[in-house]
C-alpha cells in the first residue's frame, strides 16, 4: 500500500456525473428523480451493493436488513450507496443446479459494475455458488471490491440431538430408505435443522467458500465465521460499508490483492478446514479471472503438507456455530502459522498475518492444534489415472478409510434418470464390493454438473447394513455430503472421456494414497468401445443453456466460460 489517495475528480463515477453535456445533465437529473440532490453524490464514491437476495434463496433471508446496514456504513464514511439486485442462486430450490447459473451471475456482476457509475462494490453472497460468481465477476470488472459473507445458520436440533444441515439429512434419509424410519421423522429432521437465516452450518460449500474468501484477503478480518443471526454480523456489515469507501480513495483494486500466494493461502485453508470438493472448481475459476493459473497438482501439493484442523461436519463432529465460538477462521489461520503467507495483501489495507496474529483459540477440540491434527494432510485429494486423465477429486476426510484402497466391479448408470430407475431394483447385480458409476453428469452432459456425486446406496445394501461404497462420477457433490465418492472426473463422459467407456463388470481401482483412479481394461478393448461411442444426449439449440454447453470448460479448468477465463480487460464504456 502506497498511502496515496485519489482525488474526487479521479472517481470513475465522475465520467457519468461531471460536465455540461446533455448526458451529464440527464444523469444528474435522473438521480434527482430518485430523490437525491447533488449534495448526496457530488464528489463522493458511488458504492454498488450487489445483493443476491430473493424470497426463494433460503440462505439470504436476512439480506434486506444487512443491505441497510452496509448502506449505513457507506454513508458514515462519506460514500453514496446504491443497491443493485442480481440473480439469486438458491441452492436448494433452483433447478437443475445452481452451478449451471454460476457463470450467468458472474457475467451479470461484471456487467452491472461496468455499465453503471460504480466506484467500488460490496458483494453480498454466501449460498454456495453466489460467492465465486460474485468474486469472478467483480475481479473482471476491476473496481475496488469487498465481500460480505452471508454467515451460517444456527445449529439444528431434533429430539435432543444436534443436527447439521445436509450431513444429517443424508444420514436420516438413508435410514428412511432402509426402512428404519417413517417419512414424518425425515420431515421433522429437516424442519429442526432449518432454524434461522443463513447458509448450511456444516462445512459445506457455502461455509468453505466464505472461509476461502477471507483467506484470499477479500473480507474484513473475521467476517466469514460470524453466524447470520448474530448481532455481530450486522456490525460487520456496517464496517464493510465503511471500509469499501476508503478502498476507493486508496484505489485498492483486486489486482493489488490477488496473487499466486493469495490463492496458495486459500487452498491451504481449504485443506485445513476439510472444505468442500466444490472449492477446487471455484478457486480455479476465480484465479483464472485474476490471470493466475492453478493446476490441479497444486491442490495436491498443498494438501500433502497441510494438516486437517477443523473438526466440523460432515468430516468431523461439530458445526460452524461451534467453530465461531472456538475462535473462527482467524484462530485456525494462526494455528496454520508458517504454512500461510502472512504478508499477503487484504481489503483491510493490512497484511493477512496481522488479522490473525493475536487471534485466541478457545476450544482446541473444535479447532485442533497442529500437533494434534485430525489428519497430517488435507481433507481433499486429487486423483489421476486411466479413468481420469485430466483429474478427479475425493474428500478423503469424509470417506470410509477401509475403501480408500479398493478394487471392484463397475455397476454403470448411463445418466441420472437411469440411476433413479434402477438403483433400488432388487435384481440389480450389486454387492458392497461393487463400484457405482454415474455417467453424463458433468458440465456439458447434465448440463451444469449437478450435485449428484453422492450416489445413493442401493436399497438392498442399505437393508443389509451397508452405509458406504466407492462411487464415481463426473458430477459434483454437496459439500455437506460424505462417503467414498470420486468426483469431477475429467474429461467428462459426454465429450468422450474414459468414463463414457466404462461397462458393467469392468474392474476399477481406487488408490487414494497413490493418488490414482484406474479403469482396468486393456487399451485395445477401449479403442473398440470408443469407435462405437456417440454422445448420449442432444443439448438445447438456443438460449443460455446452449451457450453454456458450447463454452463451459471442464472441471479441471474451473467450469468457467472459455471467453471469460482469459484475455485482456474490456475497455470502459463510452459515454455519449
């Protein structure tokens, strides 16, 4: 940070608001139409508040109040706040998957900022795909940005038991399918784990991405760990509003903050918290917008050196509310110590290390000490092999240890409809040793790469007591999920990756320690199958989905659009 400050005439918004052209007169006049006088905006940074609230986004129910608190902070600091609604990506209700629309929100965010007189921006998100989408778009827009995390909901309760969203839903639903519970119990469990506004309170994708974003230096210190209903969350919202105004005067832009070291910090934190496998895709995409390439091998390198410290479901015992009380992300980063680059820049204007240098750790069972880690290496592992030449991932911390080295015969489902139609067939030729394989669930083939990767255990095996088995797909899975699930297989089946060539009975070998996933079929036979292969599904010829399928990259490249992932910055709009 140089300490230099820009002058009011250097504000980006002045291109719209200053001067004596007809356009400038019109711009100022229309602001009067909204009830603003020149005293409200003259010489002041215009702060866009990109709000992803909706009545159908269950995680963002508190955002109307938080937006007002952000505005209060902006006004206190001498800025001019303007709220800008953007498409909401409600993880539960949006179909076929929010991942299909992550890039749409990224595009909207970028163009909202670029097309309006915005000097700096507060990004309001939290529900799974909103975080990476907002940040991808704002990085590309290039104005000062700061992220305000939604925060997690309160821990769940049912029948005297503490519940974690997603994680316990899967557990109880499996018991329902096994015939051990009534449907009414499942309804009660779901109601009991939905007690407040906020994202899932397990270490799912939402909590993972909020934590990672703080590790990247894009939030105020401690912002990612505060539960949504906590009064401190509102305090943080106002502080965020105040800070973004100073960032504009300091001309502190994403390019001044985000470096290769920043992303190494984010990956290290991801491994230490036992974060969602989805984070790998999103980090690659976010880094790409900052013109930083992250190969999958980098995730594995950092995973091997990073201890798993956060004892949070689905891999651990506790919930995000407990994580906050234990000291939150700042305490975990302090414990990581020399594994992080403490000199990395942040939106606070101070190095990352200062944010956690004095952070107390109140419960070292929730956040483990490095000498008492849950595991010596990170929660997520990158695999390659004949089944996944361009990579796949597995969350080893959420898998059955006995299955981390396993060879078994494939039981193949051509797509999700085929899976749903046959998985509970009593005649399905499957045993606990089998490897379940789902094809055509990737970025193009689904389309959108839905969270189908936690393939259900066949009912007859559930009834026999089986609760985990090796499952492989080109899909993603919810960060709240668990099990021995190999995900993000690339190239995907729809474009002719080896996954498309798997047949019932083929032997597949998973070797997590060796970082391998292999299809044990000779090359000659695979060549014969490839010659007979054609894509299974015809995709739409028009609309957003058509554009998505044509331009989305594979999982190992972040599933961004190829025309957004790289290239020179787009010029500022001409104003006539």
